[in-house]
């Protein structure tokens, strides 16, 4: 004859094993995935907002080569640190289009290598991310043709090949007929918020780009 008390004890043990298996196989991965997705979403929102704010101020004339302006940017960046050993970086660029009339006006017709191309007239990088090199999707002008504020002289952006903003039109969809028009571009990237050992579950960085 089966003892009912022994049967109940046996069922309790089985229920515990089933719970542990179910939790470890289904609920634990679901919980970890939710956390990782949440961290990625928070960081993506932060980077998007910071990129938009920085680009808007840059297009309005803010000189981010100056420490006070950089301090303002850091104050609105939350836990994204934009210093030399931080976890975020912003690249601010001014881009225009070179026509033949620009080359004639600068008297460089015979050496106007960037005729009919989109070029950088300024590019400034703020911050850095350890172990990650972040550059503009359109290229990086040689440091030798940029001044301390990131500015590039007309002579250089007309004649220096490194000043060309590669694939600007195809990536941005923006068309500018001549150098009287410019596009202000803000590109930002920051390390993710999740612990380093979670990087295998998701992209460890978030990035954004805005045009003004």
C-alpha cells in the first residue's frame, strides 16, 4: 500500500527540480536579455539627445574648441564623459560643396583638386573612448590643415585631398549647389552602460548622427 505522505514529499521534490530547470533555461535568459536591451536603449537615447543638442549649438555658432563651451556640453551629457579618458566622443563638422567659381575666386584653377566635391571647412573632435577609434563617416581632414579650433582655410579645402567629405551626398541625402550653403554635422558615440562581460550579448557602443 502506497503511503500518501511519501508521495507528497516526492512531488514536492519534483516541483523544485522543475522550477529550477524552467528558471535556468527560460526565465534567466529572458531576464538577462531584458536587462541588456534596457541598458542599450537607455544609452541610445542619451547619445541621440546629446548628439542633437551638440549639433544644434554648433550650428548656432557655439565654438566647442573653447573650454567653457565644452564644459556646457559635459554638463548636459549625463554620465557620458567627454574628456580625454572618458566614455564618449563627438565629432562636429562643417561641410560645403566646391564649384569652379570657388576655384576661380581663390585663383587656384590649376590646383583645385577638390572641384565639384563636398569638403570639410571645419572639423572638431571632443572626447575619446579608450580602446575605440571613432571618426566621421565622411572622413578626417589631415591635422596639418586644421587650426586649433578645427578650421580649414579656403586654400586647403580647395586643394588638399584629405579635406574631401567622402560619400557625403549618398549617405546624408543632402545636396548643396555651391559654397554659399553649408551643412553642420554632429556625430556621437559612447560606450554602453552594461558591464564589460555582457558585451557578448549586445553592441557595447551606441552612436548617432544629425544634420543641421
